[in-house]
C-alpha cells in the first residue's frame, strides 16, 4: 500500500511539477539559486533535529509504558499470591473448626453435634451446649466470610490491573508505530540532505564555470559570457538502438510502483558505445547521481528556442564543461554504471525547455523527446530519419 501511495505521489508531481527554481539567465540568478539550496539544507537539518528529538521523546514514553506494565504485572502477581494465601487460610480455618467440634464430640463421648446438644442434663446445660457449638461455628464462619470478601476484592483488583495492562500495551504499540514512522522520516531526511549536498556541489561547479568565463557581476547575462551555437533541429544521440521505455507513466523496474519516467530509455546500446549530442550546443554540467549515474547536460538554442538535453547512465565523459559541441562530436560513452535506477546498460535521454542550471530541478522543464526526435517502434540503425 505504501509503495502504491508513494508511486501515485510521484505521478502527480510528474504531471504538475512544483516550479521551485526558474532557469538562471544572469550570474545573480545562479548565486540566488545557490542560496536557496543552502537554505533548503538548513531547513532539512532543522527537520532532522526536530524529528530526532521527537524520536528520543517517544523512546522515553515507550520505556515509561514498559515500566508501568511491569508494575501492573507485579501487582497482579502479589494479588494472586494473596488470594492463594487466603484460600489456604480458609481451608485451615475449616479444618480447625472441624477439629474443635470433633474434640467436643470425643471429649463428651458423643457421635454427633446433635447428640452432644440433646444429651444435656438440663435446659441450662442444653443452652450452654448450643451456645458453645454456635459460638465456635460463628467465629470461624465470620473469619471465612472475611477472607472470602478479601478474595473477591483481590479478584476484582486483578481484573482492573489486567485491563490496565491491556490498555498500556495498546498505548505502547501505538507509540512504537509512531516512533517507527518518525524513524522512517529521519531516514528520508538524511537521504534528502545527501541530494541537496549534491545539488549544492553542482551549483557551485556551474558558478565556477561562469566565473571562469568572465561573469562576475550579478547583472551579467550568462549567454553573453559564453556563446551557444544555434541549431535548426534535433538528431538521435546514438546510431543504433531500440526504445525500451517511453516518456511518461510506467511501472518502475526497480521498485514496482507507478512513476513518471523523465525521458526515453534506448536499449541495445552496448557498454562503451559512443554518445553524440542531439543538437549543437555547449556542455553545461557533468554530475554523478545515485539515481542516474554519470549525467551529462548540454544547452542548445534550436530555431531560437532554448533547450537542455541530458544523457544518463554513462560509462565516461568525453568532453568538459563549457566545450562547444557539434552533432558529430562524441560527448560520452554509454552503459558503464549500474546505479540505483538502472537494471542494465542503456542510454537515458531527457529533454527540457530552457537552459537548466540547477540539474536537481530538471523535472520542472522536461517534455517528451518523441515530440522533436522520431524514434520508431522497433530498432533504428541511423541517427537521422526521412522527414
């Protein structure tokens, strides 16, 4: 159920991405994006501290609950022992009464209480004998009744204690479930923190690149610091392959839940196969992700419109950030890293609108590569196709 809900959430985010970072156009935009990422990191660390504090508090409450249960069980054991002792005393009292009456019979040479009573020599003696028997029986019966009353009270106390144990154990189980969820959230936050760290490093690398190109003032326009050659269309990134997973909704081959696939997977691409740009452009970023492996990004201007292409699951890069590339340049080699989101060698191609400068936000700009590049339903054996 949890996988289904998480997959559904991914699908919703895929259809309606949150516009958290606009594509940077000036050097100042890059700096602002970096500050936003740093603030995300601070917020994430604060959330970790809050959740860890709650996790510790819940642990203390669980421990206190366990102590209560132990105390209740100890009280139940005490009450049980008291009941056993009282029952033993009752039995002794009955035996004691029996012995006294037997003693009276024997001492008077009689065979029964009635015989003892009715052999009185006078009315006064009769009353005396009756009184003796009644007094002995009454005294012992009263004691037995008192002990039976104590047993009854102890039984009621045991039931109440057992009820308290049941309620406390339910409360403890609820606390343990809550603590487990908080623990899961802490794990997620640590994972998010690692992702934010990657994005911060990527953003710093991009800023360093543009600084090297001469962008130093906040108002400096990035496109003026480094020129991108214009292009008139797109082309396939490899000379041979087959689409094994389209853009859009799919069942994750890794996790088995619904997800939004951000591009197209091209299978039949052997390890070490050359990868080419889908259009002329400039290398914008080279990064390493747990989900995506080695990732290369290129900025393009096609028919006057700004685009970004991303190539994932690469074996190695063959260009550097800032290089101007043509469609005939080998930019990378495919199929070398089996990362957390890959089941085998293939090339993943993502296309996005605008010039993406924060790779971590790329899903905000993606569109279906099939809209601008023709991929047949079966195998293809060339990078171009008939119009």
